[in-house]
């Protein structure tokens, strides 16, 4: 039996205007997975940590094992998997938990095989895992696998690239004690938008990518504007506008919903500003309890421990 233990960072999907396209990995928070290849039937050996009681223990319904098996089958490997999961990401919390779980399965299985597996194959297998619990999208999968800031160009075929990031960037994330499924958060979004809104959204996204690549904090401040998803999803998150206002007052470059929510993130120019934003945003969520985290944009994605 071949076994490997991997760490997969949490991520922020959309990153404001980049709906289903932009993602970034957050340093210091993520989940750990042990993937063992076996000839015995597939199983979930144990799930520990945050929200562990809510994670399916049937391997047919667990996105980690589903992704791991998809990777193996894509490589002509008929073995099964035994999975152990240690969680710190909130379930349905907007920090890419299902994407991290899917990457953990796909990446872990690829590493356990002990031979080269393409990035495209890992992305494709992770998409199978993510699709078992949500809609297929790469904006969380890509940064969890590759690290940094990523652009998901296509899901068919899966194609994602990492954006060069220049300068210092910190992220403050506040997660209220609320669960918001991606399915519900997507249900409130319009299928059609005006040409003017489309152009503005594309412009903000392109400018934000340019800001990361050039280290231009002021450009990021102007570009971190979501006129598509945020206006429709804000009402699903208690105290969102108060939280966003608190982040701005504390010096954030910009603030928006992390993925589908309910977590809210602020992009910051320094660690001290990120700490101030996290404290202010957490206080704005009161009386709803909220957990805070600050970290740089993670330079590493999924990795062997």
C-alpha cells in the first residue's frame, strides 16, 4: 500500500469581480489529507477537526475520495483509496472547503502513485470531486492546487494559470457562524446582465490582475469592485454592509464576499492593516459570532507533508 499526507490551503474564489475565474490561496489555513492506495474497498478512515461531523463518510459521497478515484481511473490505476481528513476550513463557509477536499484527493492520489501526473489531469479529477457536491468551477480549485493568484481559463478542458504577484499583499478573512451553500448563493444570481455591466466587470477583473502582477495597491483599491454577484448575495449575509464599511475604515484596499460566502475578505497592503481589518470586521458581525484569520497570499499550493 502506498500512502501520502498532503496539505491544501484554503482559498478565496471570485476575488471580487472575477466571478468563477479569479482565485487566491490564503496562507496559514487549510486542511490535511492522508491518501492511501489499497486493493481493499475504498473507505473514509477518519474525519477530525472543524465541522467534521458534517462530512460524509461514505466514499461514494465524499469529494476527497471521489476525486482520488477519478484521478486513479484517469491514469488506468484500478486501486481503491483509504482517506483520512483533518479539517480547519469551515464547511459551506466561503473558503473553498470542498475545493480543498477535492484537490487533496486528486493531488494526494497523484503523489501516492509515485509517477508523473499532469496538472490538467489533477485539475480534471478535482473538478469531478467538486462537482459531486457543488457546481463545477476552478476558481477555488486552481489556487488550492497551484498557490498564489490564479486565473481559470476553462473547465472543459480544465485550464488554469498562476498570475505573477509582485509586492506585499495580505488578506483578512472573517467567517461568521453561518453556512451558505454554493447552490443557494448561485440561485440568486441573474443569468443575464447588461452590456455596460459586462464591460465594467471585465475591466475591473483585468485591472485587478494587473494590480497583482505589478504590485499596484492603488489600482487594486480601484479595481476590487464586484457589480455582478455581490449586490445579489449581500442580503444572504447578515451585517455584510457593516462589515464592508468596517474594513474600509480600517484601511483595506477593498472588501468583498469570499467565494459564495458567508465569509468576507479584505485585501490589505500590510500585516498591521490586515490585523486591524480582521478586528473591525469581526466586531461588525456582532452579535453573530465570527472567526478571523489573516495571512499573506500563499506562495505554495497543495504540497506533501
